[in-house]
C-alpha cells in the first residue's frame, strides 16, 4: 500500500480516497471504475489521488492487497478447526461483501486462471503450514494443503456476494444465518476429517 501522508489532514484525505475507491472498484471493477467518481466521493482531486497512488491500477492494488491482508488478520486460520474458520470467513463476507467483490474483479480482469495473485504476493504460506501440521498430526485428511484450503474457502463462499446460487446479506434474519453456519460447520468438518 502507498505510504501514509505525514499530516493528519493528508491521512484523512488518503483514507477517504481508499474508502471511495473501495466502493467504486467493488461495484464497477477495474475497467468500469472512474477516477472522477472516486475523487468526487472522496472530496479531493485527481492530483491528490495520483500523488498518493500513482495511477488507477496502483490504487486498485493498494485496496485489493489491503483486503487480502484484512482477511488474513481478521479471520486467522485455525487448522485444528477448519470448520470454525469457514464459518468465520462466512461471517466476514457478510460484514464486508466488498472484499469478495474485489477479489472477483481481480480474477475476472487480471488473472482468469492460476493463483489469484503472483507467488511473491501470496499471503497463504502460514495457512498452508498450519494445514500441513494438522495433517501430520492426523487431524485433517491427507492431500495437498493448498487444495484443502481452497476447498474450505470455496465452501465458506457458498452464500457469498459472488455465489452462483444465492447471495446472502447481513440483513437476513439471524436464525437463517445460524442455520447456514451450522450446515457449513458440519459439511466442512466432514470434508476435512482425517480418514
């Protein structure tokens, strides 16, 4: 992410740009996002945006990689209980549907196959190590740790904003979410159980 401005006023402008750009990119994607709408929503100007971020692609990168870091930090993996991790991911998608939309736009517009990000930018090494350790301890089924992780993440996204079947929202009744959480927890638990 770009360096934070040294003044409180600059930091506030920087944050307004990030917030406005997050909404813009989540809604319209990289190609559809408009700098004019971002600076208008952020109450700033293009010169300030470009001074902080360089260009539209670098602004998207700052937001996108920030969203990946957020998921890692807000929803740390618990390899001993991947079912609970899946449920916590589900909850984060309800709180921040824009994060999934950003990843989807990155997939559609930048990397239609392979890893979502370049190897040097991946943040999953510790997740893969945790899964491998759980496998070695006999708590998680054998298989490529990356594939196990990918399956659990995919299951957690069953009702996410990019679901092919049904996109849930935080406004739905809490009992509906509890039923989904219980089903997700049970399904993931069975899917990853050691043989």
